[in-house]
C-alpha cells in the first residue's frame, strides 16, 4: 500500500530540513508527534509505540544530502514500510513530502489506510512546526 502526504512548504532551507530528518532517530527525546510514546534511540535507530497499539523499530537506510531521507520501519504487527522524505530546495525555504510504501497483509490494508493517512498529515504538520522552530 502506497501513501503520499501533501507537500508542505517549510520556512527553513533544504540543508536545515535534511539535517533535522537525518538526525531524527538519534534524538534522546521523542519528537513532538501525536500519540508516540516509549521512545528509545541510539546511533543505529529508534523504537517507539504508536497509540499504545503498535511498536515500531526505525532505521535510516538511505539519504542524499538536501534531496531525500529514507527510513525503514518494522513493527510487531506484521507491517513494515519504507518511508521517504522528499526535500526540494526553494532558496531560504524548502518543500517536504512524505511517501510510505507499506507491506502488510491485504485484509489489514482497508482498515489501516484511513488512520495512516490521517497520522501522516499530523506528522507532516508537526515536522513543519519543529523544523521551523529549530
């Protein structure tokens, strides 16, 4: 199942947006993203729980400076995903879009698509806010 967020304009350079996204998993404090708890991070990746329902492990798999950052996400519920943060430079600003390619049993897709799209929108809003503040 493929999910794509709306594109957000970030009042920060592509360099700043890229640097924030590359170091997202190494922060010792949970990012201010709704419904994330039990955050643990080190140099290899991070783990967290979403809405006290699903535990996730995430690691950086690829990055091209100021263009994109890709994370791989595994869960305890037979769901995995590659999450690509696409960055475009717009001078002193940048644009950001998230694409997720999720692997999950077919019968779960219909049930999770709506909540996952809603969560993706919330995550984009929070990332925009945090990147612009930092």
